[in-house]
C-alpha cells in the first residue's frame, strides 16, 4: 500500500524545507512526494531540488496557475491509489499518514480521512489547537460556511478524487466547493481524526485581503449550489452572515486587532500538548536534506 503526497508551492522558501522534512520523518514510508512549483520567483524551487530522495518528484513549468489547477495536476500525476494533501507552509505529525491510511484500509466505505490541528506561528511555535467533531456533515450544514474538514490534512482514495475534481476558477474556497458539491452528489463519506496530527500555520490566513476574498468566493459558491438544498430565505440569511463577517474583519483590521480572530479560532494548549508538539518538532528537525 502506497500514498502519493502532493505539496504545491508558490514562493514558500521560508517554510518549504520544514514541510518536506515532516514528510521524510513519517513512520509510514511507502510514499512518493510530488512537489509542484506554481511559478515561484524566490528560492522555493532550489530548496525542493536540494532533497536527494528517489521518492521525490518535482514538477515545474514556470507558470502561475493557482492552487486548484495544481491540486488537479497532483491527482492526475499520482502513481498510487491514495492521495495526501499538505500545504507548503505547514508541518505534520510523524505518524499522521500511518494513522490515516489505517482508517481507509479498515473501512472500505470511507473515501476521505482528515485530522484535527495544532495552530503554529511563523517560528514553529505552538499557538493553540482545534479539535474537530467526528461526524459527517450534510449539504445544509456545509452551506452554513463552517465545516469540520481541514483541507490540507486530507488523505483520500484516488478514485474519489477523480470523481470530484477541483473547480479551477475557484481560488480561496476550492475546498468549500469540493465538500459541498460532493455532499450534494451523496459522494462524501469521511472520517475526522480528533488527534491534532496536522500543524497548521493559520496566522498566514488571518489577513484582511485574503479573508474578504475568501468570504466573497464562498458567497459565490452558496449562490451556485443552494437551490437544491435550502430555500431562498435560508440562503439570504447565510449570505447576510458572511457580509457581517466581512464588516467585522474590516473593523478589526482598521483597529489593528486581527489577532482576535485567530484566538477565537483555537483553544488553549495544555502542557501535554506542548510536550507532544515539541517532541514531534525535534523528530522533524533531525531530518537532513
């Protein structure tokens, strides 16, 4: 049993080396790593090429085609029947893949496994955690705009990925549209591991411009898919919530208080959390390119 791991990257020189190290440190070693450069102008491609491991493949065409295109490219390039996601600025626990593949191996009716997370800062420091509930969300729930699915922690069967490609014209909410469209088709059987096996650099996402564009894109997805699931009135209430969120982001950004949003997304970590994360970080940092 083998896994194809895909990491698309664009100008990720600050974090890419550590992301790759966390793949090399996995207890599950039957994998290929597909590194896809999306037209980086920094040292990212040089860093990717510095790793000497026959399981690593690098794809670089010099173009900036954006994330959904690259994710579909990874699905098409993957040699194996299971595909794992990871973002170029994140880390993962060394037993993440081992625990996720076990779930898929033991549950043939499940297509997707995701995990909970530790939120980390730009110096790899632990900032908080988010433990997701393990239940399968229905389309009406997903339309509300809040899910229990951490996109970059995904491990999925390749056949499911082929049936459910990303929409290339949807950046910033490509995952939201994927969950919603698959759920509406009744093709979304997934499990959420409540262990925080993914270390998410969430601070990079809590920025005004990115959040506003993300909310606008989600509103577009809601308008595109709601008709078969909820009424016009329910849809308008959901859209109004997003418009209010946009106002809150603008106000907090003006007051230089965006950190409040990050704190509201996570819960505090215990000493055991800190010790676990520190031990994981030590294992990752031992890896040499």
